[in-house]
C-alpha cells in the first residue's frame, strides 16, 4: 500500500464509526470471523479496543491483519483501522 493510498483511507476512516469492540477476552475465533465478514462487505472498518483489554494495541492490530488477510491502515489511540480490497466488487464492475 502506497502512502497516498494510506492517506486516502485514513481520511475515509475519520468519518466511519467503530463497528467492533475488543475487550478483556481479546481475540476469539468468532470475532476474527465476524471481522473477516465485515471486511468483505465494507473493505474499510474501524475497531475499538476497550480499556480492559490487556493486549498491546499495535500487536493486536498486526495479529488481526494477519488472521483476516487485511492491511493495518492506522492505529490511533485505542482505535484500529483495517482495509482489505474486495475482489468480488471488481469482478462485478
């Protein structure tokens, strides 16, 4: 991902709401599967990491990106923004 693409995604992420929260239980297989589904539907999602989560947020973002096949756009505060290009959308166009 180039810096221009990342900057564009960051600006888009500013206007979207967090659709997932990760709490003290950390990452479960169900939450990873739900995030994968959301990435397929939306391409760009924002995740809120709650204060009771003991995991390091940057490490958590890296693990999430690896498990979902996405890219970390940014980690800012306790928010993680992920992006995964939807290949099905391109085929429809």
